[in-house]
C-alpha cells in the first residue's frame, strides 16, 4: 500500500493505492470516511479483495481525511508602544491581551510604552486566533512556544523580554527552555508545574461562567461574542485540566532547566488558592537564574489587583 495525493484546482485529494492487479477499482467511502475507516476489511483485513487481480484506489473524498487543505490559523496580536525594549506578553486560559493585561496595556498603570514595545498575543485557539480550536494534548505548550517565537521573528524581534501569567507563564517557561538565546528577561506568575486534585477542585468551582466575578467576565466578553461561546471554551479547558497529569505525568522540561541563564522574576500571591507557594518555589529551586517575589495579599490575578506595584516591580526588573 502507498499513500499519495494530487491537487485539483488547488485542492488536495489524498488516496491509498492497494494491489498490482490488471483490474483497476475506484473505492469511494461514506460520510467523513476514508478507505481505511470504511473499507478496512476489504483493504487490509482477513477478507481483503485479491490484490493480485485488482489495483484499488481508495480515495478520501474532498473535505475529509487527507483531502483537506492545511488548517488556516490566524495569530492575532496587539502592538503597544514604541520603546527600545521588546516584550512578548502571554495571557492565561482563554485570555487575550485586553482581557488579561488590560491594566498593563491600557489602564492607569500601563507599562511605560516609551520604553517598551509590547506584543500582546491571543494564544492559538483563543480570542481572535481562531480557527482552528485550541488543540489540547502533550504538545500544547511546546506549540505555543513555537508560535510565539516565530511571531516575534516575523515582527523583527530576535531577542525580547517575556511576561506570562497562569497558562501563559507555563508557555513562557517552555519558551525559555526551547529558545534560551531569544529571551532576555522573563517575569511570570500563576504558573503550575503539576496539577493537584485541589487545583482541579478550585478550577471546577468556576465551571459556570455566570458565576465569575463581574470584572473577569466583562473582560472576557471583550474578546468573545457571548457567554455561551465562553462557556463552551471553558468546558473544553476544564476537560484538559482533568487530563493534565495524563499528558504530563512528570515535568517534561526538568532536564532543560540547568541550561536556562536569563534572569527570571517569579511572582506569587500568597492568597492564590490555585497556584500555591510550592509551584513558584519549584521553579526557583530548579532554575538557577530565577528569584521569587511574594505579594502577601495577592491572589491569582495579582497583576490586576495590585497593578501599580506590579508595574513598578516588573519595569525595574526588565530594564536592569
């Protein structure tokens, strides 16, 4: 069997070729089908058709199986400031720059846009970076890191600072491990190194978006059209959290931490019920260039609640 494809009017058509017989056969499957899904027994099973008598072309119909164009992904970002220090800003789950970093981008405590040029991304599968839907698997943060690195190269930034929150902090850690020469300095908070049962319980208590704090819900609705759309995306994310430790039974980056040399500011809110103190301590323990700064009254969204203190701390750190 060989798999091949050709193009008709710019549209790929995939097919599998079976046998070498003198009688050619075109085999066409049903809805959503391919040869392997619909005709497995006839092609590869115990009752396969005689491939010495037939040459079988099992097609994937247009739009199904292999006969689809590559997924078109549009990666959106916001560009803020004209400063000499480029900053990549990565939000948390379902987040965008405007939903998660509003205070730092457009609020009263925005970062100095005369000193920084900030690229605030919509992560793949969230905000305006859709379609396709976000793909949840053990490559999720690795894919994020690749996308952000390629985006910054595309924009002309070979080296840059990184700010990440929550899931964005986890993508940031992956990025500095994979592209250590690209990251100058990094400031993160709210990132996890594993998911505990308590973490899952805390997240599941937020399952119904109608119960979210008004400020958080209103912020997300700046990026999504309705609560119903937001609810569907959040349900998918919570399912990922359920399987997190299946995807990541151990920290896949642990062997790469010793090679990270850029300064990393790991911030933590002592009242953060989701990201307890052992998570930032874990990163500081394993990454020699990381240091911890605690906000005694801070929660998971300390950058929003303590925007002024966050601004002073992060600006001073990045501009050293």
